[in-house]
C-alpha cells in the first residue's frame, strides 16, 4: 500500500513572510514528521499568489487558503487526509 501524498506550497513573498509564513515553515518542519508519519508530504515555498492582503497564503494540493497560521495549519492539512 502506497502512502497518501499531500503537496503543500507556502508563499514566502515579502508580505506573507512579514505576516508569519516563516513561522509556519518552522512549525511544519518540526511537526510534520511527528504527526503525519503515514503520509508523504511535500513542502515547498513559492512567491506571490496575488492575495497579499490575505496572507499568509498556503496551497494544499489544489486548494488555496488565506490567513493561515500555526494555529490552523494542522487542521487544514487534516482536511486533505483520507479516512
């Protein structure tokens, strides 16, 4: 049985970065291996998604999320995990 795969793309543009996207990266790097060991997660940075006033912006698979924080990123990832 192959692992489920989730692709996470995090905006690291200046506006999102100043609103905390760097903290989300640190949080994910620390927590991903501990909490999601059954799932293959690809984490990469990107530049502007043209929603600078709504940042930090995260794209999980094909869905774009705004106003993401370390408080809500785990629940957003859980929405993409099959039961």
